[in-house]
């Protein structure tokens, strides 16, 4: 064994960071706890769509992991390739790591596009995807407003997947085109068009139907064409094909969901269709009570709500709960006695619909429009990891009107003479 610790935590995302912040004193020592992550910084990914349209700087949503570990735990930057629960060992790019307790929070990866699409759509899952999209949109706009002859569909954007990510992205891209039209000297020859494709009959099907209703109305006002019951069959470098029709589109984004990290797909036990591994009422593997699986990687079925979705709001409740459970176990609590089960407190959900609007269902209160957008911003600032992140993201939002969007043309149109 190359190294080891009493508690090993894999992943410093929403679940891992909230766990480390609440670690009980006996584990709050670099010799007792080891954090492993493949990256040295962490991204507040729920704002990726705002990075893609230049409203938020990528560095504002990226923060270093090191402050989280100061005086709390040791940090190993490594890729974890496998877990051997029988031997209580992790296999990592830096060697083997032993543990007494293991908390796995490796999150998700983008669901793979099907073969007829994969070569010609870009995924939208991490900050690199957001920056690639920002580059593609910027390039398309500059070309479309240049004197050159341009191909049809240069400013058409096809977003595949009407979940929260696809909805938020479609709203932002439509608002971006509005912004660019107001700020640019030249008008493109062809009007931009954003089309959101959803295979089922509803947007954001796992949320209350209110989300679908408000999103469709707001997106229509922003000029987004929503196509329900419309799976995209194929994509090429010119556009997308669906139900016998073809939409020329230079930008084609795949936003149709996530899958569990490959790390948990190999774990013993039951898995759902996306690879998440089933965990019990203590968020541990049923046959390995020393292995917790939190956040997007674990499939927890709440007795009242059912299987919980892979969202940050679930992850940030599971981290602190696990810290308390570890504390109880360290004091000698048995598997049932003295260890209450995890229960999810549903505080609701909020989805942004462009810079000025959002839709929310928060603790039983349904909201839409600017009030929901204000709630959306407050929730996100609250969940950011540091004061610095809150400050710079807040500043990006505040300065957007005065200074324009990052990475996009920001000159005002010339006054008509
Ligand atoms: C575009 C987008 C928008 C979203 N918007 C929202 C939203 O508005 N609201 C909401 O509630 N949720 C949203 N989500 C979902 C939310 O981001 C996830 O539910 C949340 O990040 C899960 O937290 P986690 O701790 O499980 O994983 P993560 O936060 O993803 O953290 C995983 C960590 O594990 C590390 N890691 C992964 N694999 C390995 C490995 N093999 N070895 C070492 N380290 C590893 C990663 O580097 C990372 O630091 C969004 C997701 C996406 C993609």
C-alpha cells in the first residue's frame, strides 16, 4: 500500500466540499483524512450556461480546492481508477490508497450522444464545453456580420435535450443574440434562430408541470422555438435531422443528460440506467457500510419522495449528514441504534430563463419572472464555496450592463446620421 488514511474522500465537488466543511474534530486532521481529486480547482458548474454566453467570467466560477483542505485534511491530486471494497483499497494514478471509511463523490459525466449524432454535436457538461460553445457562437456571429458570403444556418443553434440544462442554455443563447444585435455595427443577413428539441411531451419532465408551462411561455417570448415530441435522429456538419425534416445549424449542442462516473459503475450492488449505484438509508453500499456514495454517484430512494435526482441540492445535504453520521459512528453508534437515517429536505428548485427571468418552486411557493431570477441568483451565491467567488460572480452580473459581455463584441451601434 502506497498511502492511506482513516477517512478517504474522493471528489471535492458539492458533496465532498460540504462534507469537509462539517468534518467532526477527530477526523479534522491531515493525518486522519485524505482528500483525492483529479483537479486542483473546482467549477461551480450550474453557471456554465452563463459562462457560455459571456455573462460570467470562467475564473469567477472556478475556485482552488486548497483552501478547503487547510488544517483539515491532506490532499492528493490523482485520478481514482478503481475501488476494491473487499480489500479496502483505491487504485489511483499515484498508487494504491487504503482506507477505513471511504466517501465517494465523483459526480457525473455527460451522457454519451448516440452514434448518428456523436461526431457532430458538442456536449455541454463542463467549463471546457462552455468555453468551446462561447468560441463557436462568437465565431459564427463575426462571420455572419462580415461582408463574406455565409452558409445557411450559420446563426442557427440546435439544442438537443429539454432538461433544465437545455432550457437554461436555449434561453441564454437567444438573449445573447438579442444583445449582439443591439450592440453590433452590422446586421447579419440571416436572423439567428434557437431551436430546443425534446423527445418527450414536456420540458424538464421530472419537475412540477409549472416549470414546463412557464419555460415554454418565456422561451417563446425570447424567440426560442421549442419542439416537443421531437427526438433528433441524426446530425452532420451542416445541421440536424428530425422526423424527416432538416434544420441547418452551425452550432449543435447535446444537453441530454448525465451518467454516473465510471468509477461507481463497477461497484457491487444495484445500478440504475444511468449507472448510479444504489445506497441505503445511511448513504452507504448495502454490503459495505464503510463505503458512502454521495451526490450524483449514489442512487438514494427517499421513502416519501422516491429516487432523488442528481442535483447539487441533494449533494449539499448529503455531505453534512455524512459528517454527522461519521461522528456518531466514531462515538460507537451501531448500524441502527443511534444512527438516524438520511432524509432529504426538499427546498425546491429554480431554473433560469435568460438574464431577466426564471421559474421557481421553493418551499411550496411558485415564482416566475424577475422575482424568480433574484431568488436564483441568491441561491447560487449562497452555495458558492468562498466569499471571493460570491464577490466576483456578483460583480460580473453587476458590470454586465456597463461593460458588456466577456469575449463578445461589445461596441455600440453607430448613431444613425
Ligand atoms: C451544466 C450543468 C448545470 C447544472 N445546473 C444545476 C442547477 O442549476 N442546480 C442543481 O441543483 N444542480 C445542477 N447541476 C447538477 C450539479 O452540478 C450536480 O448535481 C453536482 O455537481 C453533483 O455534485 P457531486 O459532489 O456529486 O459531484 P461534482 O460536484 O461534479 O464533483 C465531483 C468531483 O469529483 C472529482 N472526480 C471525479 N472523478 C474522479 C476520479 N475518478 N478521480 C478523482 N477525482 C474525481 C471531480 O474532479 C470533481 O471535483 C448542473 C449540472 C450541469 C452539468
